C-alpha cells in the first residue's frame, strides 16, 4: 500500500484558526435552525452540526 501523504510537507507552524472574529448575528444563524425545523432536513441523521462560526464549545 502506498503512502499518499509522502509528498505533503510537515509544518511546525501553528495552523490558522478557522474561527470567525465575531459572534454570529441572529440573521446569520436563524436560517440554520429554520432548516432543521422544516421537512427539508428530514433525511439528516446522525450528524452534529455546529452553527458557531468555528468557535469550539467548552464545557
């Protein structure tokens, strides 16, 4: 079996954060919740969806 990652350079630099620099506004996250509440989302199962702008959830 070949190593498909053999040509990918390793980097010691910290990766860039995917977080957005501000909290989400209601008009940005409301469509997500409306989608989940409608029948168009009836085929989604077993998924974890996070409308949080990339901010990790801490406990």
